[in-house]
C-alpha cells in the first residue's frame, strides 16, 4: 500500500513530580512540599502494538454510515487478504458507555478505530497515558494530539489544493450555505488565500432553505448596480437616432445587466441538492459560467452533480474515481446496496494498521512514523501524510465535463 522509512528509537522518560505531606499544627492542616524528585511514570513507548483492534462507533446515530463502515472494514480485510488482525466491534450508546468500553479495553499497545464525532473524543486524551492509540473519524482538529490521530476528509486540503492551482490573476468570490460546513469554510479560507497568489474579493451566504439565495447572489454579483447601468445605457441610446446607436440598442436589449462581475472564480462549498438549485440561479442573475469559473470543494465528488449543465467546466479538488470504483463495485456485490462515499477511509486505515502490526512496531515507533510529515502513504483517496496528528491529503484538480470528472492538474 505504501513505502516508509522508519527510525526506531524507543525511549524511557523521567518526569518531575512534587511530593506533598500533611502535618497538623495547632489543629490546622499544613501542606509541606518536599523538594522535586524524579519519579518513574508508567511508560509504554516500548510496548508492542497489539493485533486485536477495537472499532468503537455509536449504536444509534448515523446508522446507515455505521453499517457501511463496519461492512467496509470487513471488505478491506478481505481485499487486503489480512489474516493476522482481529477486529472487535464495540457500539456505544452514550458517552458514559463509551468511557466504560475504552477503560475496559485500554491495554498497553491497544489500537482503537473511532469514535466517530468530535463530541465523543473530547475526553480521550486522559487515556493516552495507558499506552493506547486512537484513529478517530472526528472533524475538529483541536482534539488531535498525543495519542489521538484524526482520519477524515478535511476541507483545508481542498482549499489549499484549489488556491495553489489558481494563477495570480484569479479573483475569487465565496458563496456559502449558512450551516456548519459553510461557516467552517468561511472561517478557514482567509489564511489559505493569503498564502496563495489569488485574492478573495467578495463573499455572501444564504440560508439552507434558499429563502434569501436570490438576494445573496445579487449582492455578490452587484446585480442591481449592473442592471441600473444597463438601463441607463438603454435610455441614452433610445434618444439617439443614428444607425450606430440603434444597432447598439438592439444588441443590449436582450441583456439583463451590463458589464461583467468583478471576480474570475466563484467558490460554492455546497454538497446537497441545493447545489443543483443554486448553480442555475447564478445564470439567471448573469453570473455566466463561460466567463466565471465555478469552483467546488471535495463534497462535489458525486456523480449526481456531473450532468448539471450549469456546472460543466467547473473544477473541484479530488482524485480520480477509478481509484475507488473497484472497491465500491465489490461493496455493492457483497452487500447489495450503494455505500457511503466516505467508506474509503476504512481501506486506508486498515492499510496503516496492518503495516504497524506486520512490522511489530512499538508505540514509540508508530508515533515517530505518523508524526513525520515527510513520510507519505499511498491511499485510495490520494497520497497522504500526517501533520500535527491530522491526515493531510495530496489532491488533484478535477473538471466536470459531460457527466464525468477528469483530472486536469
């Protein structure tokens, strides 16, 4: 699956800890602190990772996704012909149940795959001292630390890929939905744009019910101002009687606005049926995809969008579908249903775990391996590495053309 170079250097660490004693003087308890002493803390860096892996997923939430993930783990073992790893499925009902499962299973060298959400991993750091390792599917990067590694699809990779591939003359506008994903894109885009050659010149948002979508598009594209300018030009030409003015008037009568918008690219971080409603609406308000290139994020990687006329010629970051079609086809043959797009995470994750176990790595070796961002892995969704305990993917630029998405960069 991948080639790595590892420097194995297991170490034992000493920590400083203050020893406190209580002494009673005149019925008052006085705390006396001794001088700092070096005390051996339980250290598991030289613990070999165990081949019995614990999958921890919610029992009731996102049941379709959970079922798909479990099936995909099973299929990944089969496709990779892995026989020396045992996967245990643990379904938790609430945070207390989750804590009990982790506490019971937290043997030194234990690998956990999960939990699923950020709300479920916020207290996991307390278990790192037990010599365990977590590969979580959560999305909040702030929880990635120590023994917690996040394996997901992160929009930071999408935006970096996009802006690194736009030229210096690119002027980008952002039109985003007022939901968690849209707000997050808006919150991370500025520093990424700053490090690129492009500029972000305008942004607007719309409600999820699209009730204000028309107003947002008008605001973003200066529609009212451009419409006013066109009407002003028409009035001037109508009072003129020369042939050139009459010809010019005839030409602009069919337009709703004049001039062009002041951006060259429009970023649309939308992933639902709303994208198929927003894209045609942009044309109605004279945001012409022949003059403005529509740009998406990785959530566009869905065939349902590839036939939309307004999105033809649009670009988004991702990898060729050929790399995962065989896995999706096998999934359908085995489980008789279409899988969730994100199940490819399980295939790459099983590859990493298999490498760890087959090479008899110690906990310290694994952390060195994962914390070296110079080491990359070949995955189903592109080459990837870990940076600050968060997966980072190398993506291509795909263009939508005639029902397909082809690699252009």
